C-alpha cells in the first residue's frame, strides 16, 4: 500500500510517496499555490498524483506549536485534510510535523545545497520527513 505525505503550507504543498511496501518515503514534487485561499488546482494535482502512484492513504503534516497548542496553521491543515477526505474518499491522518522544516534545512546543509537553492527543495524534503516519521511509527 502506498501512502502519500504532504507538507501543507500557505504557498506550497510538498509531496512525498512511500514505496509499495510502506518502508521508505521519497519526495515527489512541490505543488505551488498562487493563492492561499484557492485549492482547486492544488487538489486536482494531488488527485493526479494519487492515481499515478496508486495511493491508498494520505498523511498531512500537523504543525502544532512547540508547547502542543493548535494554532492557525494547524487549523488550516485540519481543514485541508477534511477537504482531501471528501474529495478523494481516502483515509487522511494528521501527523505531528514539529521541527521537520528545521530537519529538512539540516539535511540540505549537510548535502551541500546552497542557501539560495534550499527553498526549491525544503517542502519536498519536509514532506518526506513527515511521511518517514509516520512509516517508522507503524
């Protein structure tokens, strides 16, 4: 069963997909969002990827505050997860993503990716880290 991991942001959605055995996560792409309040094109692209990779479950990063509180960004992730459930009919789980962007930055620094190029990869890597954390918990 393939699982899709998403790092949902105001301007981008990082996408990762597991291997068919559900062991490893690989970053797939970054879906750019021209307007934070419009999701139609974003959801359409995610549906294309769901079909292409034969995804059966989705994990959405849940950006809680460090103290565990749920803020505005986490509420937007909850609403996005509900839209995904309704539109795709797939099970969608929220996964605590605290510090994944920091970890993604660290991975890119260690890989020697220049600072000005990191924004081109950070969301995809964060999505892979979110998904890998979920897979490891299984």
